[in-house]
């Protein structure tokens, strides 16, 4: 199997992991009782309001597209690919460093939690490190990548007081108040931009390394005897 086929297979595996995690999570949420969301439709819709879910969906869609075709030069695709990569990394870090202590899941809920918070983030980062694509993070791509977190913050703060629900404790305005919530969200935004800068730096270094290796590779064509 050549590298392109291996890359496409790996991206396909990542997209499949997202699909499995989403199906299990929707199954768990559909069967919840005793929540403020009494209807099935409301419970299902609420699932899609979590940053974890939206970042997994971004990873799932972009890796599926890469599994179909690796060469995707569109600035919008590169922006959302970058956004998904960073968002899923933020999901992993915030969950394991801040929220994991409050999570007490069993059964199918534990399976969904493991897939969406741990397995998919690790697959996404590993796929980027090993397969790229490389050298495609310009600042205009970073600006496109910021569309998703800004959209999610706006949605969460507008929807929160309407349905009296906040997905994460660090953004619960009812408990913390708007000033503290804005500080918390600013810290998340700084983490997001900082990770974007790290990705840009790593991509630049690895791209320069690849170009240097190609330039230093000896050209044996001139020494090949005619008809060999």
C-alpha cells in the first residue's frame, strides 16, 4: 500500500470513528430521562450544541473528504480542516485537564465519551502529523478557522438564557456571571489561536525539511546507462 492509499485509509478510519461515536452518543441522549429537555427532538438537538460534538463533526467531515481525495487546495477547506484539528485538540485538553473529574459515565455513555473525547482527538492529531497535508496554513486560512469557534461561542451565549442551559460549567452565566464567563472564553480563544500558531510553525518546519530532503537527494538519472 503506497503512502497516499494509507493516508486515505487512515482518514477514513478517523471519519468512521466519529460516526460510531456520534451514533452511540445520540442513542444515549435519546434514552435520557429526568432532564429539562423532555422531548426526543429537544434532546437530540441539544447534543449538537456541544463544542465536543461540533468539533468531532468538523473532523469527521474533513477527514472523510480527505479519504475521498487528498488534494484539496481550497482555502475554505483548509480553514475548516485546521479548525477541526485545533477544536478537537481543545476538546481533548479541556476535557482531560478541566472536566474529566466531573464525568461519571458507564455503559454506552462511557463508550461515546471515550471515542469523542480521546480516540478521535488522538487519531486526528496523529493523522495530521503523519499524513498532513503540509505547508498549507497561511494566515488567511487561520482567519477562516476562527469562524467555527466564534460561531459556537455566539450560539452558546445566545441560546443559554433562552433555554436556561449551558453545556459546560466554565461558561454557566447563571453561576459565574458574564465577566467571569467572558474571561474563561477568552482563555479558550487564546488557546485556540496559540494552537493555530503552533500548527503553522510545525507545518512550516516540516515543509522546509521535506523540500531540503528532496534537494539533497542525489540525481542518478544522468548516470543511468542508455537502455538500462
